């Protein structure tokens, strides 16, 4: 890291404030600085970056085209710095900080409804949960643990098998009623996950039913959106039943076949090698493994080993 390229946070705060007000005097009032101090910090930032960030127009200052491009990145950096400090302050009140990355729908639908039990059992752990839809670098994102769908391969990390996945075809009640009256799955509208485009074809092949066009239908990039679309009656959906426990319980979605299918991928708990001594991460991993030992619907221990990497929506 070249220190001369690392910006001063206070200078960036001054730039953001001046850009927001379009006026150095008002920025100075908000920051409890003099107008000349604001001007000097802006000049220093322009000198450091080699960019002209403001244009002086009569009695006003306006962002240059370069300043307009620079401002969103500055705001993001300031926001991240603020989150870092808040996280550090919160963790300081407890002995074990723990930052976990989870797949979006898995986190919302399965993890969070159960998370209260972990929080109650581990009051000393300062837990932060963030969603990540794709693999990332543990060196760049400072997570202690991640929940991953795909194959047990992650550079610089160790993967522990959590569970396999079973999907079942479901539909809104009125579509399910049509099937009971003789409409076939092949002739029904279907919903697809963009990251698993062959899921319906695999299901038809497994059942030996065939389909003229297994790929026909609306596509979504998140399981959560497919669930909403299925509830709205837009089509049949192949979904992991552990994601739709509530919808099935209240009758918003109905299984239209008793033939579930184990997918070829699995879920893994991933820990970076350099953090494998984290007691909080080990505690959380043990708790996660304990949650699936009861062989919950749609989540099976050891049904299949993954063959290729994919991601859950």
C-alpha cells in the first residue's frame, strides 16, 4: 500500500459536504471549520488526486464532471468507514465478534427464522449477517464464515459439508386444481431460476416424462422472486421445500407431485484458513450442523456430492 495514495478521511468528509451544499461557507459551518480551511482541504485533495473536482462559477462552486464521478465512491467509502466503526464499537461490548456471509434466500428463508436460538445460546457473540450471492475473496471481504452453495472449492478456505438439497414442484392453489382436473405439468406455465436453467429439464428427465419445451417460462435470478411469482399464480416452481415451509403450511403453495428431486449441488460452511482459530465461527458452525441433523424437509445430510459450482438465488 502506498501511503501517499491513501486519502485522509476528514478531507473526504469535507469534499462530500462541499459537494452536497455547493458552497464552501455552508460546508465550513456544518464542519465547524473556517471557509479558508475548507478551501485548503479541497485544494490538497485536488493536488493529491491530480483532478479538478470543483468549478468556480461566480459566487458558487459546482462539481466538475470528474467530481461527479468521484463523489459516489467517496460516499461509499465514508459509509463503509462508519459501518466499520459502529461494528467495532458493538463488538467491543462483547468478547467474540462474528461476521457471516449467507446466500440471500437461504439467509432470509431458513437462517434468520432460526437465528434467535443461536443468539440466545451465545450472548457473548457480536453477530453480523450479510448477504452474498456469489463467492468472494476472504482477503477483500473480512468475513469469518460463509454459507456456500455449489462445490467444496474456495481459494484460501476450508469447506465443511452442511446438507444436500431436495426440490419439489409447487403451485398456487388454483393452478394445482387445474392439474387435478387433468392439465399436465408439461402444459403448465413454469418458472425458472436463471442460475439453474436446466432444473426443470432435469426433473422431467428424471421422471421419464419428457417435455416439448422444458425451458419455456419466466426467469428470475432469485429464489425469493420465484416464490412470490408462484404464490401469485404465475406458474409452477421447482423449489427447495425448506425455503417454502411457511407457504406450504398456510396453503399458499401446494406440492403438485410427491416425487421430489435431489439436486446435484450441496450447501457448505466455508471458513478462511487464516481464521480457523475463531471460537465464535466454530460455535456458529457447530450450531448450523446441529440444525440439519434432524433431516428437515428439503435439506438432507449426505444425499449427494456436488459436481459443479453454481449459486443459490
